[in-house]
C-alpha cells in the first residue's frame, strides 16, 4: 500500500507542476498576436483535456484495489507520458 501511496503522491506533484506550466502557457498565449493566439489556444485546450484524463486516471488509481492497482498504474503512466509529451510540444511552439 505504501508503494501505491508514494506513486499517487508522485503523480499529484507532477500534476501540480503541469498546472503551473499550463498557467504559464496561457499567459504567453494571451500575449501572442491574434493568429498565433488561436493556434496556442487550440494546443492549450488539448492539454487541458489531457490533464483532465490524467486527473481521472489518478483518481482511479487512488481508489483501485490491490489486485487492480497494477493495471491502473500502467494506464496512468501512459496518460502521464502523453500529457508530458503534449506539454513539451506546446512549450516548443511558445519558444
């Protein structure tokens, strides 16, 4: 159980980091010119959706029984990886 709790805490910390990065991206999008802003806002919306999916996976992980924990962990890892890649892609467009 301790391992699962540590894993959930790790995900929560990562989610907090992504929330902060998303706020920075939103601020940059607001500063961009109109044509670029539309593209950025589209990317930000996709990141928001991925973040919500990751948040749902984390909730499922917290509630999963011991026997289902490994399956949920694998699914959650994939969601986190996808979200991380999305943030990296979005940041590259803002630089």
